[in-house]
């Protein structure tokens, strides 16, 4: 019977190692990234420069629940987007908005 246990362990150990590698290479970093994105979306405030998932560089003009009003372009065009449509915060100050055009 000890030979049967050894054979079973030889089959199970590689599967466990594969799962451990997948956890540390794929699952754990993705969870960390998701947590950072959730934190970024929760901490958005009026005046922040953002990039939307559509590629617009804009400034947040107002926030109400999950709807964000943004301004963009030379005429400060306003639009309403969902909070989840924000891709990232930009480091450019609001004064540099006209320099981009």
C-alpha cells in the first residue's frame, strides 16, 4: 500500500505546484490591481484630471453617486459618464489642459 500512496502523491504534487504558481503569478497580482482600481474610483474628487476608457482626457466637474460630470476640450464641453468608465488619474495639472490642444 505505501507504493500506492507514493504514486498518488507523485500525481498530486505537480498539480498543487501548478496551482501555487498560478496563484502567485496570475491571481494575486490581479486582485491587487483590482483593489487599487476600486480605491482610485472611490477617492475621485472634483478637479481631478482623468482619462476615460474612451480615451478622453478630462477634468471632473461634479460627482453624484456613480455619475461623474466631466469637462474636456477647448470649450470645456460637459459630459456625464459612469464612475466605472474612468481608466486612470492623470498627473497633469488643470492649468495644462489648454496646452494639450
